């Protein structure tokens, strides 16, 4: 069979590559973004309850009402919005949410702007759906947006811009002023803003998450995408959701109903009931202390932190004072020789920009973080 090349991304994502390398060398895995601690036992209990109570058949296509109602409540409370549950579509993970949005919006040859470094699923998702990715680099080293470059990258073929806050891999977050800038740039043009907000519940030092949904100028041309995997540390559950205007939601569902149709019913019940019973649960304090611990430990090594992560599961660090090698080579060496797996930042750039940076995932037990830094120190 002749099989077409549907995208220019890697044959195997860097996350699978580094996790496999970590396993092969018995290294501590701070590469892929998943927690090594257990999920909340109350959610586990609710999942059991769901199956026992008979929530075992197809959920309604847009999502189980107990869950969409709780999401609307949470978003309205946290972001001072008036989201209606009918604007929410539950989907099998945020990556799918982004993919189905692109499948809904793109025609062949449309351009989609991404801001690099960028989560590595964006480019393949754009290309599989017939689009052309246009990468605009974020400023180095603070990873802020270069508004002039972004403006210069937009043209009549631009159909969408993908934004991600809190940001993977750099841990930066967007301010209300950033959203206003984007609003001023694209409002009223035929450009969809796809806002990947999977780490919306994980912001540090008392900062607030700012969502595209709060930017009035963009309300009829945006889709915000979220993930319960990150919010409740259950990445294996693969449940996320989109929030968009009634018109865009209708268009997304027209596609979604023929791909996934609906999402795991017992898990939707468990998440909805958990949010109903414990509406104030958040992950900020837990992850904030883990970021602090990792950064405190990294200070005892030659790694240099450009800026502490303001949100997400990740801290970026510069190793150039320690080793003079390309970042992919360094990450391999660190895994095989020091026994600690990280992700080289060049993997988040279309053309492999290498600023001698690696990404650490700190959503790990404190003991895991300590053991990893002990291993690094042993190689100094
Ligand atoms: C920025 C970003 N978007 C999307 C995803 C995917 O989320 P999900 O597992 O819900 O598909 C991830 C997972 O690491 C991510 O970091």
C-alpha cells in the first residue's frame, strides 16, 4: 500500500522517545508531562460509583449535563463570565479538541500561525487538516510575544492563530494586556483564535489565569480548549473540552459527532460530581511548591533558570554553563549518563532552534525531584 505523508512532524514524538530512553536506562523521567503521584481518592471513588450506578452507555454527544454544568459554573466564577453549558463540548482530550477545531475551520491551503516554541501536536494537526503552519518565534529569553512579527505574519490566507497559556514548554502566562493586543490585531478579521488553556488551573505566586473567553473583542472568533488530565492530574483519562460561541460550537459538533461522537461516560460522571461536591479544589498550591522545590534544587547545580515558571507543569533551564553540546545530545547524555530524562527545547521548534535549554516536568513526587537532582549532582 502507498500511504501518504500526512504531516511533517516526527515519526515518534519526542515525549515517547525520551520516556522510552528513560525506561531503557532506568532514568528518572522528568521529560513527559504526567504526574507520578496518585490521583485524588475521592475521584477514584466517584468513578467506581459511576459504573455501579449504571453510567456505562454512550453519553450525550456534547457531554454529560452534570459535567458541562459544573464546568460553566467554574469558568463563570473564576473568570467572571457568563458561559452557558450549551457552549461546552466534552471531547477525548485537549489535543483532540484542537484537532477537531482545525478540522472544522480549515480549508486546503489556509495558514495557521503558531508561536514557537510550541506544543508539538500543533503542526501535525494543522497539516493533516490541509493547513500550512506559519511559525512565529517568541522573544528570547523571556518568551514574550513579538507583536510586530506576529502582525507581519498575518495575511489574507491566515485562518487561525494557536495560542497557549500557561505555556508548554516555557511556563509563561498571558496577561489581559496580551489578549487586548491580540484582539486589536485580529478582531473582525476571518481569523480564529484557538486558545490552548490546558494548564488554566495551574498558575503560581497568586497570579490569575487570563482566558481568551474574557476578551470581548474575540468572543465570536475563538475556541478555548481545556484538559481534565492536567486539572486533576489524571492525564490517562484523556478528557478535555472546548468552549466557543453557539455558532462555532454547532460547527465543531457537526464534525465531532462523526469522529468521536461522545466521551467515556463514567469518567464524565466522576469529574462532574467531583466538581459539584468540591468546587474549590485547585492544584495551584501543590504545583507551586513543586516548582519552588525544583528551582531551589536546580540552584545547587550548573543549570540556570531563565525565569521561574508562572504556570504549567514545566520549568525551563539553561545548561550552557555546564556542557557545550546541542540540546538533543545533552538531553540524551543526561538520560543515559546522569539518569535524568528531560525534553530538549529544540523539539518545540519547526526548524530545531537550539538555545541550550531543556524542559523539566515538576509534576512529580518531591522525592522524585530530589532523587533526580542528586543524580545530576553526582555527575558534576
Ligand atoms: C499545551 C498542551 N496542549 C495539549 C495537551 C494535550 O492534552 P490532552 O492530554 O488532554 O489531550 C498537552 C499535554 O501535554 C499540552 O501540554
